[in-house]
């Protein structure tokens, strides 16, 4: 009889899963080249976004990376930055919305989607996600639109591209901008078109857990030249292309990416396709196996998402059917050597920041009396899918577990089956 590892039995797995980040001699050589070259940042005084080939001299790693990454994602321009939160902030600032304008965002996502709105004196309005994908639910968007709505922020959650057909149609109908938070969606595609190329701009992250990483980093991609130039100015403290270095034209940030980060990311980009294919193979096999286990349902892979990045592999856990609390299941599964976790344990609007309105100067956006009575508690009734996912349903596996052999997937399934078969023995 099998004894659960949480009860001092032998675990299903003791070996580590695939290491992350992935690197080799290519990253080492790239870093040493920057180190020994002595040019550690994009030393391009007043040049701004490289809209054409420079007349002479070697291009910086940042400039090369911007071109390579944006081009790979079917965009004309890339503006690299210190992090993905920064690219969201500067992209929204460049749109010049009025104080108190509203941006629709998903209820089940990372806090940066809301803070980038608030940092620009705008108001985040939460909309529920689809039960099958955890992406923004197009069927719920229009009920959230008001005369103050200016944009829809789409998050391609877990690496699955959101329903861009319906979202773009809604945005066109109401004359709204579309912003893509593609932090999970490096190399992903919808009907063959790359994530990040649908909206007015997109934002990618290279934080340590992401499917491409330099520890930290981000990039804004767009096909709008004027927007790219404006974002580049905001990134460089408000400088303007072609103007003196110490001349500042508007309030901006210092969110510059270093040459070291860009050198690493150029290497990471070259191995991205192979890693996406590996994750997709393992995810398809894992889904096939988990579908056979009563009480578990992997998220649905929309066939129109022609390239799923699987930054997170998510499956749904039915507490009522299984008769075992999610947290107890996760503790037992961790003891068996499987690094699953519950992700967000409450929707974004339930953070104290929103419940207590701890925003700029402890208040709502400056001059926005229109929103003085907005109570973020009301979104709990409007977002049942997000509530359920956070409270008891969602189970996440990090992307690196999908980079190993198929036998790793077998270990995941075996551990889950073992825990569920012996659930009454869990202390």
C-alpha cells in the first residue's frame, strides 16, 4: 500500500524539474562582450528610438534587441525598458487620456495591470474572465463600458491569446484603444498572427519567471511610429529625439534597459521557438492524462490560439466533487515533489489597496470626483469566475516543468493520482 509522502512515505519524485533560467555559453559570451567593450548602457545621447539604420558605428545591444524582438512579433517598433510594469505605464501615459478616464482590465491578473492605470491618474474597471480560459470575457465587456471608458486592456493569461476577434470588434464599435499585456505571451499567436501586434501597443515582461528572462526587463511593441517616439521620450525622462541631452519636454521616467539585459535577451529570443514547441508537446500530453481524472479539468485550449506559450499550465480543481480542500491537496502534492500552487488567492480588486483606496496621496485619481463613490467591493458580485478561480479552483504549474521529458509529465500525473486515491489519509 502506497504511503503519502506527507505521512513520511516515499515521494513520487525527488529529482528536480528542468532548471530555469536556461542559458549556455551564448549568454556568457554575450555578457563578456558587453563587459569588455565598456559600453554597459545604450549610450545614444538624444537619438531616441532607432527608426533607421545609423550612419556609422556598431549598434547597441538594446537597439538590436528592440528591432529583433519587435520584428519577431510583427511590430515595426520596440521600446525596451527596465521592466514590463514600466512599459505599461509609459504606454498608457503616451495616450494622453484625461484624469479620471477608465480602462477595463481583467479581474484575475497581476497587480501591474491596475497600478499602471492608477499611476497615470486613471481608473481601473474590472471585468470577469472566461471560465474555460481565464482570459478577459468578451461577453462581459460592454456592460462595463461608460462614457469615460477609453481603453480595454487584454491579458493573454498563461500564454493563451485572448479572443481578439470579439475584443477588437467591441473596441472598434465603441472607439476604444486596445492594450495588450503580453507578459505571458512571448511568441504566441492568434490565427497565425503574433500576440502583441493586435493592439495600439503591447507590453512584454522579462522578469525572472517569464518565458524569456534577463532577471528583469520589459519591452513595448507597436506599429505606431508617433507612439513609439513618445514612449521613448517618456522612458528617457522626457527627452526628445534630436534635441539637447539636458532638455526635457514632459514628465517622464528613468526606465532604461541596460546593455547586459539586452545581450542576454537576444540569446533568449533565439531559443524561444524550440522552448515553445517543447512546452506545447508536454502540455498536450498532460492535458490528455489529467482529463481522465475525475474532479480535474484543464483549461480549454482555444483552437484559434495557434500558438500557446504555456507560461503557466492551469487546471481546475473541483473541491466539492473531490471532497478535499485545495490547500490540503497542494500540501500533499508538494510532498510528492510536484511544485503546483494556487496562484492568486483573491481577485485583484480584493487587495487592500482597492478596498481602502490607497492610491496617489491616499485618494482616488486627482480631480476625479466622478469616482468618489466607486466601491471596489461591488466587483465580487460581477466576477464569479474570478472569485471561484481564486478561492478554490485554479491550480498552476510553472512553465519550466514543461521543458523536461515526457516522463516528467507522468510523474505529475502519478503524484496527483496518488494523493487523490489516499486523500482520506492527509492530515
